[in-house]
């Protein structure tokens, strides 16, 4: 089984047994990353 096929199979099995909870709103990770980029741009 190729890597992509294996990853797809694992993903399929995980989602089969899980409940997917969609989350709406701002991403804290993206917000923090944008702050770092702005800070680095201001320094340069």
C-alpha cells in the first residue's frame, strides 16, 4: 500500500469512529503568526 493510500485509510478509520466538530471563528494560531510577522516587519 502506498503512503497516500495508507494515510487515506487511516484518516477514514479515524473519522468513522469520531464525531467531527466544526469550529467557527478566528484562529488563534493564525492571529499569533500574523503578530509575529508584523513584529518582524516593523523591526526590519
